[in-house]
C-alpha cells in the first residue's frame, strides 16, 4: 500500500541530511557626490574577521518568510529603511567559499537614496559607503567582490533600457542628476537632449514646480510617479 | 584575547542551526516539430507524488562542488547529456513551498538539442517532453509553473538581443529553423531578410556546404562556431 503524505512527513527528518549554510547578502548602491557608492560592513566575527563585506547574514527561518524578507531584514538592520528597489542578482554556492562548510549566498541588490538612510549608516560604526572605485581596490570578505561586480553589471544593463537607476537618487531630483547616475553606471556620457526626450516620453516623472536653489542656473526638480518599475525604453541607450 | 579562525572553527557546529532544504531544479527547453518543448518528470515520491515537475533534486554536498554541478548532475541523470547552454534563472525560497520545511530551490534553465538526448529521455519512463502550451495547462509540483514561466521569459529576452536560442536546435540547422525558435520565444513573426542580415553580421555560423534533403527547396545547413555566447545584436529585435 502506498504511503500517504502525512505518513511520509511523520518519519521525514530534515536533520538527517547534511546542512548547507544559507546566507542572504545585499549589494546596496546609492548616488552621492557624483559617484555610485556601495555600502560595506566591517565583519566583527570569523571568518574573514575585520574585512569589509556586504551587509547580510544567515537566513532565519523563524523570522524570514521568504528570501526577500531575509534581505530586507538585514538591510533594515544597517540602514533603518526598506529600499524602494530590491532585486535578486544570483545565488553562489560551493564547498570552498566558507571554511565552515558547504555554503551558499543569495545575492540581492538594492538602490537607495542616501538621504533616507544617512543618519543610520553614520551611527553604525562598522558600516560605510565606499565609492565603487575604492571598493574595487579592497580585499573583501568571501566572494563579495564578484557579487558587487555582478550587481553593478545588472544595474548597468537596466540603465540602458529603463529609468530604474532613479531609485538611487534622493527625491526631488533634477534630470541632470538622473542622467549622471545613468552615465556612471553605463560608463560613458549620454547626450542631454536625447535623455530629456526619453524622460518626457516615459511619463514617469512629475515636475514639482520647484527648482534647485544652489549655485548656477535653477533646474527643475522632479519626483517619480508611482508604479514605474516596468517601463522600458522603446530603444536602448547605445552602450 | 581574540580567538583565531582555527579556534573558532573548532567549536563551530553547523548542525546547531535549523537546516534548510536546498534543491536545484532545471527548466530544460528544446525545439522540436515547430514547438518549444519543456522536459518534465513525473514525481515518484512525496510531496506532490505523481505530479509532473522539473528534473532536479537535493544538493549533494559529497558530489556537487557548485550549484552548476548539482544542476548538471541532475540533467545528466535524465538526458545523459551535458547541456551546451546552462544559465541560472532565480532562487525561490519560503517556509511554505514544501511541507517538509523551509525550502529553497535554485532554478536553472538549459537549452538542449532534442536529438542528443532523445533516446535517453524516451527510455526514462517518467520523463517526457511537453509542448509549452500543454505544460502550461498541467498542475505541476511545487512552484515549478512559475519557474518555467520565469525561464521562458528570460529566453524570450535573450531571443530579442542574441542568438542564444540556437542551443535549442540540433545542428546542422537552417536559418529558417533558427528564426522559428526566435519567433516561438518572442511570440511574433520576424522578418526573414532582417533575420538573415543579423545572422550574417554576427559571424556566428559556418555554412557546412550541405543542404536539406527533404521536401521543398534545399536550404543551406549551418553550424555554430565556437565561443558565441556573448554576442549581442547592435539593435534589439522589436518585441
């Protein structure tokens, strides 16, 4: 006679199988002072103690209903905000990336406006925003360097066909700032007029009626309308 | 005094932490008889016994050095081939997708030529190629339906900007067959001439000098040159 699911579950014991270390780590990016910055955290414990690495940690089955929950929980612990844009990048796993055992990490990436989380990041002693250029020179924990590059590459691709990078900006923002974020991600300059045409065609931004008050010619300040995540350019920016 | 890594590892015990079920599942796609087909396997054990689902299984720490290894091992068990194209799609995880406990699955997708694995698939009683249309109507195990849709969407996007779909074809193949795979993935017809221009511009295919022998006008047979995975169209096919 065939066993029922109930009978099967009664004698199923997950602890009989060798456990895998499961962590969730997030590449948090923002735009500040004409640079793309990445949030790094100095590790306070083994392995790779005292190395900078990505904010993240072990999946907590009692707290996390999903992998996104685990990512958000770890981000909130360092920044005190829930990021407006969070995306899964890839999962890495191998028998030799962590000396504690077979380990896997689900890598997420989030874009956040620096203003929303600045106070909190500044108060966490071991967290700091690094320019991408600086971060690339550090010896990071585990394989976090590759994770950052994979996330950056994903955002670069998105910058070619969408305005997703706007989530790295503090709103309201100017279209010049937005173009600058795209330029930094893509790695080349973008024609101003064509960028403005794309912004207008997208109908994603509302003119707040206000302008910048600092030095130079006043520039119009925009805000993102809601529900813009799926907008795709009719034609990609040429990389 | 600070503890060394060696001391830390001595008393680190992974089994103290609740274990997560880690599986690797693959959406295997091929092209056959003017349709995109997906390989499904009838589950022989609980949970979701007797339902069709993706070929895959638990990560085996003693056999798998990486997640890709785990995917390839499970694919080879059903098809007896190593797929020419394998890509990670996404990782799903939650406390309620599997009655045995908190479970995650790393979803891969592979493109394979049907000829290479036909005999083996035919001999495995519980494995079968389904037309995408048929598969969409089945009640599949776990959340495998969403996994198939996510993989199909990824291949659709790739079909817009690359010739990656060629890996679903048995070589040598005609450019008409290749165009047909692109059309089926994208969901609309593609202009013949413009497609041939893209194929020529890519320099990805070698004319074998042979032609088709079946009914109708003979068509040139092509093979893929090596190292073509990274080629991107200058301009996307318009979806």
